[in-house]
C-alpha cells in the first residue's frame, strides 16, 4: 500500500513539473510579448528600419544608437527613434510588462502618423520606465489619435529612482486610459500636450504624476484630466506645476474631473 501511495505521489510531482509556472502566476505576471511595427521582438539587438520600424542585427552599430531586447526588457543605447512606417504602432505590448531602461543620456523616441505611438492591448499589459532613459511618444496624425492607448487595466509606471524625462504629445489625447493605471515618478521632467482634440489630455482609472517640473497643455480639452476611479495625485518636486489651455475652452468646466472615490 505504501509503495502504491509513493508511486502516486511521484507521478503527481512529475506532472506538476511539466506545468509552466506562469499558469500559477497572477495575470500581470504573464510572459511578456512585445511588437514594434510588424516585428515581434526576440532577444537581440535592434536598429531603426524605415520599412518595418525595426531590424534585428548581429552587432551593435558603430554610432551607438540601438536597443537590446532581453526577456521583457528593452535597454536603450544612445539616442534611438522608431517611426511606424505604416505597419503598426512603434511599440505594442501584447501581454506582460515590458521594462524600458537606459543610462543617463539615453533616449527612446516613438513616433507615429497613423496609429498610437504606444499601445497596451490586454489587461495583462504594462510599461515600466527604469534607470535614466528619456522616453518620448509622439502621435503626429491630423486625426485625434492618442499618443498612448492604455487599454483595460494596463499600467504605465516608473521604477524607484527613475530619473529620465517623459514627453507625450498628440493632436488627440496624450494617454487614453480606460481603466488603466498611470503612476509616473521621476526626478526629471514630465510634459504632455494635446493640440486639437476635445478629449481629455489624460484619462484612466487612477493618475499619479511626480516630477521636477510638470507641464500639461491642452488647447481644446476640458477637463484636462479625467479618472474613473477618483484617484489623482500631482506633485512638483522643485519647479512648476503648469496647466495650459485656451481660455475660451474653459468656460465653467473643471480642469480636473475625478469620478468615483
């Protein structure tokens, strides 16, 4: 009898060893899947390509401007810009949380004229800014397309000690968040602008911004910030906290609207 029980135990243990650990993890710990344009990133070095957004290469370019992808982390070297080339968003996080990191002086610029510069497509998606890399997302279409689409319960956050500048711009919203969470803290600057759209500059479930200087500019949007969860925190560490909008747009509308508790 004891031998039978031992055999059953060993079989059960072997079966469990075949199950991926991600099956027991929380949804936000899903395996990271990232595309740039129509290219799904695999571990390796990538440089800009005018036709497919990115191109994988065997060696780092001599100019020192490239990114390296490794198991959910994008490390930025130098000053790197990626444009959509009409084949999809410069950066789409399909699942999991991608970490974007780099040393002081590094910069990642994501530009689109057809779609959002950054898209987080599932509730398991997220972006974490780390290190000192400057992060820029630009949507240059004449249409009111957000710079960042933060679907469902996605997250756009920073790690402890992050020090880069964050810049988001669009004719439409800077961040269209739905139930997404935005929590950005940096010793650098945060600037977000919207030039034409009537949608809120930033929307989501909750919003927290902390930086040396914060500048939020919306020519026609009112209110500028809308949250569905009611949680908003804005803090300027040393300099200015500036809201800019066209005075004719304001009327009696609030600049910030928090719905919920």
